[in-house]
C-alpha cells in the first residue's frame, strides 16, 4: 500500500511511477494499492501514466488498485477514459486489499 500526499500531476508522475514499480517488484506482491485519500487533484497526464502503469503491471501479473479518493480524482479518471480497474476506486484501503486477494 502506498499513500500519496498531494496532487498527482505532470511534475511528479515519474516519481510516483518509480515508487509503484518498486513496490510491485517486491517478492510475492500481486497487487499495489494506492491510497488516494490525501490526493486533492489529479491531471490528465497523471491518469495516462497510471493507466499505462496499470497495463504494464498487469502484464507482469500485478494489479494496481486505488482506494479512498476525494471525488475529483474519480471524475478525472472517468473523463480521461482510464481503464476499468482504475475507475473502480475502493472506498477503503481494507476493501481494496480484500478485492486484490479475491481477484488475484
């Protein structure tokens, strides 16, 4: 589980991608949950990065799940046409973890 403290936008997408990849590369990891509770905004370039990253991880057998967004994040995910897995934002981290366990 990773927690982003701030917006996700063009200026920090490389850092977030690197952190998610590092978490996914750990032995035995089948899913990475990003806790978006403290993410006040996300821009379209960040959604594209998350979408591409989710596809990359999925190809390696790992899922990328989002939990606890503040509303604007979900709106931009829909507007930017993100993959279904990303648009399914879980209301709690626990629910995202449980979903990862059930569906992997």
